[in-house]
C-alpha cells in the first residue's frame, strides 16, 4: 500500500460511524492505545505546557508589559 492516501483503493470498511463493527473496533483500539497518539507516547508527556497554553501565557505576559 502506498503511503499516499489518495491512491488507497480499499476505502472505509464500515457502513458508517454507527456501524456496530466500527464501534467495536474503535473501542478495541482505544483500549489498546489510549485516547490518542500524542498522550505520553507522542510529542507531549503531560510534564510541559502544550503549544496552545504556552502561546496564551506568552500573549498575556506581553499584554501586561504593554499596559
């Protein structure tokens, strides 16, 4: 299979998001891998600020300096 998603020919294997087989597969995946790729195993481990929070703090500090 190509890494280019546009060339994939197999399509979505379920009839929709309410398909019982899809829900079962999704639950198995979440139970095995957790809530998302980014939590602990990805780029964010919970011990540092997320880019969004870091940007919010930066903007708040700049506003304090400009007042």
